[in-house]
């Protein structure tokens, strides 16, 4: 093989050097490109991670928002909030505190494990602890180490046994007002960062709205229940009033029928005897006696009816004073003595000592006792009438009893004798005077006095009427 010349070798060396230089240049370029590629890749990775994180946050916020809108039960809202926060940040504990509008204390409404039982319901004075500070200032607080922050309330650590080092607390705002705080805690130092804060704040906004919605819903719900209850009560009142009106209307019709009936008898008699008087004037003396009697009866009846309607209409005209029950009894007994003696009836008075004083209208009370005495005299063919008074301290009442040894009242009549115009069977067709109004007037008066009138009776043995009235205040 032919040897290379020196020039040839030099030329080859030159070429090789050129190639090395060009290789070096491309290596440098290649290195630059590689660096740029790595940088690019790294940047993309960071962006991708940020996006993924942001996506996670948005998905969470969306889910939380949806859950909150769907939940109107306050406790459930609290539970959802804390569960979302806990699973998102994987922290030791998180808690939700609300301000008590009355005391302005911060009350722990819900806590995630492990110390929920201890902290739940806990009350912090206004401004106490980091939670109290956030509630008062309305600003979020990120504490990397509680040992370096004086606001930290060490009482919580002592009670729970947890040594809390990191705390992140955000306020819950509703319409320019802080209603509470959301707090996440952990035992590691510097456990939370700005990203956590950025995530927790919008979550707190949704939570606050959810809490407010649930509260409003609760208010509306209780208002609706109250309204429904009021409507039901009012409806019930109206239907009772309607029933009473119907009953009153019936009573009124019956009253008018009864009055017409009662008035017709004396009027018919008067007409009849006037006619006879015209035909047989020589018997005028006898007829005039009857006419007189019937006119008397008529006037009597009209008077009683007038009294009765006055009582119905003018409840307010009853004048209550302290009345000595013994005095009233004596007065009525004196007025009935001659009638009783004319029928050979013994009249006895057995007064309580000291004399009971009742709250009553004296004139009305006299009328009641007089009616009872009238009946006792009318319905007692022989024997005695005993009037007695006594005090019933336990009931705060004093009572007067009118007891007779008369014909008594049939058990079937007893429920009706206080009804207007009711007369006992057998009595109506007898010659015993009466119109069936005496007891109903007595009952109306006693009802106005907030008292009681009762009767006990045995046929052919006698009856006892008892009137009890409230004791007068001394
Ligand atoms: P009147 O006596 O005018 O019939 P009241 O209203 O006073 O009307 O009494 C109603 C009815 O009660 C009487 O018709 C009578 O049947 C019965 N009654 C009332 N008091 C007595 C009594 N002391 N003894 C027996 N029956 C009585």
C-alpha cells in the first residue's frame, strides 16, 4: 500500500479536528435542547399537578355545593361540611363553631373524631382562643405552630389530650356578618399552607350559605307549623262558636214557643171569662175573681220573662260585693215565714258561725234563695224546711242549703229541672202554682256568680238544693 504523504496526513488531521469541533458544537446544542426539554417537561408536570389539584378542588366545591343545596337539616349540613373538609385535608380533627346570638359565645356544633364527645357543645367566651379571634375579626388565621401564637386556647389541648400544633381557621360569613368559624387542626407543625387556606375559604362560604338556608328553612318550617296550629285552633273556635250559635238559635225558638204557650193559657181564660161575663152578668163576681187571678198570672209571667231576658243581656250589670250569707238567708226566711206557717210547715235556720261572707250581688242572691224557698213551700205538703249555711274552705266557697221533706223529684225529671219552662211530671197538671222558670233563673244567676247550684232528691222523702258561691276576699 502506498504511503500517505505528509500533506495528506495533515489534511486528514485537519478534517478530523473540524469533525470533532462540529461534534462538540452539536453536543452543546444537544445539551441545550435536552435541558430545555427537561425544563419544559418539569413545567408541564407542575402545571398538570396544579390543574389536577384545582380540578379536585372545583369538583369538591361543586359536590359540596350540591349536597348543601339538597340538605336543609342543620345537623346533616354540619356533618357534610366536616366530612368533606376532613377527607380533603386528611387532618386530625375539624370542627364547626357557631355564634350564640344571645350570649355572643362561640358554641361548638360539630366535631369530627377523635375527641368529638369532649369538644361538642363547648362554649368559648367572645374572643377566646383562635376560633374566638377569627369570629371577632372576621379574618382567616393560619397558625404554623400554636406554641408561638398566644391566641391559642390551651384548655382544649388539656381536655382532649391532643397536642395541637397547626391550626387553620376561617370565618363563616352571612350577609356581612360572621355567624361562626370552620377550624381544622393537626398535631404536626406547619401542616397547612396557603393552598389549604385558599381551598377552605370558598368551602366556608358555601357552608355558611347552607347553614343560613337550613336555619331559614327551620324558621319557615316552625312558622308554618305554628300557622297550621293557629288555623286549626281558630277553625275549632269558629266551629264551636257556630255550634253554640245554632244551639242558642234553637233555644231562642224554643223560648219563644214556650212563652207563647205560657201566655196563651191565661189570655184564653181571660177571653173566655170576659165572654161569660157578657153573657151572664149576674155571675160577674165569680168571673171577675178568675179574670183577676189570670191577669195576675199573666203579669207575673211577663215580669219573670222580662227579668230573665234582662239577666241574659246584662251580665255586666251584676254588682258584686261581700255579702253576709246568714243575713240574706234570714231575710228570705222572714219573708216566707207566714206562707210556711199557713201550710203548717216548720221553718228552721241553722247558720254557720262565724257568718260566711260571699262575693255576690245581694239582690240577685235573694232572688235565688227566694225561688228555692218558694219551691220548698210549694212542693212540701207537710213537715219542715231547713235552711243552713256552711263554709267549704278547701273549695274557697260558702254554701247555703234549702232542705225540705216534700214530694221530691222523679229521677227522670232531675236532669231537666234547671231548663226554662220545665215543670216536673205530674206538677204541670196539679194545682201547684208555677211556670217552670224559677230554677232556670236561679241557675243563670249562680252561673254569673261563678258558683254552683246542685240538687239531691228522693221521691216522697224530700229535696235538698245547695248553692255554693266564692268566698269574698277579706
Ligand atoms: P216551677 O216551680 O215554677 O214549676 P222551677 O223551675 O222552680 O219551676 O222548678 C222546676 C221543677 O222542678 C218544678 O216544676 C218541680 O217539678 C221541680 N222542683 C223544684 N223544686 C222542687 C222541690 N223543692 N221539691 C220537689 N220538686 C221541685
